[in-house]
């Protein structure tokens, strides 16, 4: 479900790339510390975006210093030290990974289902290290169950399903924040980020879902003409970025020098180009 929120690396300045990689490496290290070494395998770029937003909203100035790690033992590289923002993202990653595994077990078949069943004990172990996430975890589980119910009912509305995942991300972005204004901003950021991720994932999976007879909201909406409506779908996905941009303008990045420009790269360049790459893989519209 994830992997759709990433920067346009060639357009990052050198110091921005170094800082972005420092957060990525720091989050990897935090996952090993808080949710176990195996959990590092689930790391993706989406959580770096969340970590940067979370740091800004908590007013945390990142502590970045050269360090070695098991993957790069010879040469030191800049790594962000563990802090409350990275710890939260590490634990949220564990929570969502567990729910993703459960979803794969319920909805998949064959090798994918067997792999998910084999991974579930490890993912359940992640969660045992995050007891403080019980409350948001229950809310997220309820929302994901509602999404699953709508999918099983063959809901012909991508918007309704995207709203469910938008609510999941609203919960994740805002949990633990203080102040009505910050919570409202974080919920709006999460809502549009979640809707974008759901739409992007559904768009990316059209070919797979048609081949394997699995539910896809866009296939349910457009049927055999789904590929003829690629431009409409792309427009709907990119519209979510407008809402994300508006909410992001209200975030104060003064405590995190550099994060603001990196996040702008992700939203204005990285995410649109990710959608372009997905659309390039789809069959062309008929003349």
C-alpha cells in the first residue's frame, strides 16, 4: 500500500539529499531499536515524509551526526539520532505493517497469502513493543475493517474508499499532538496524504487486479473502459496534492532547517512524477 510518497532525488540539492538520507537512516536505526531488527525490512520513503512533518509539528530540531551502521560499516554517513518523532514513526510503521499482513491473509491467495501467514508472527511481535499505540491502533483497525467491508461489497466509489484510508492517515498524523490548531492541520495533511496513497495504489494495481480478478475501485467504476479513463483518474489523484499543499503551508518548519524545502520537493515534484511513472506503464488509450 505504501511507497508512493518519495522525493524527486535528481532535483534535490546535495545538502538536501544528505539530510533526507540522514532521516531515512535514522528512522531505520529507530525501527531496529524500538520494534526489532526484522522490522527494518519494512522501511519505505513514506515514513520519512511523516517523520519530517512530525518533527516540524513537535518543534524538534533534528540531531544529525556522522555514524557507521551495519549496512555501511566502512565509511561514516550522516544519520539522524533517535528522537520522539522517529520513535513514533518506527512504531506506526510496525502497526501498519501488521494490518497490511492481516489484509493480505484475508484477501490474497497462493504464495502471497502463504508469505503473509509466515510473516504475521514477526509483525505481531513488533506490536508487542508498542503498547502505547493501543488507542490509535483500535481506531485504525476499525477504519480498515470498514474499508474491507466496502471492498467486499464491490463499492463502485473510489472516493468513499479513499476517504477511509484518509481517515486512517489523519489519525496517524495527528495522534499525540497538542493544540487544536496543530491537530486540525495534521488531520488535514493526513487526510489528503491518505487519499493520495489509496488512489495511487489502486491506479498502480489496475493491471494486476484485472488479471487476478481482485477488487479495484477504478475497475469497479469504469469496467472494461478503465484504461480509457486514465486521464480522469490521474486528475483525481493529483487533486489531492492541492489539499496537501494548502495544509502544508500552515506548518512551521523553523525548528527543522531544510525540512521545508525537502517536503516541497516531495509534494511538488516527487509525488506527481510517481503518478506519471505509474501511468506510463498502463496501456495507452485507444484512438
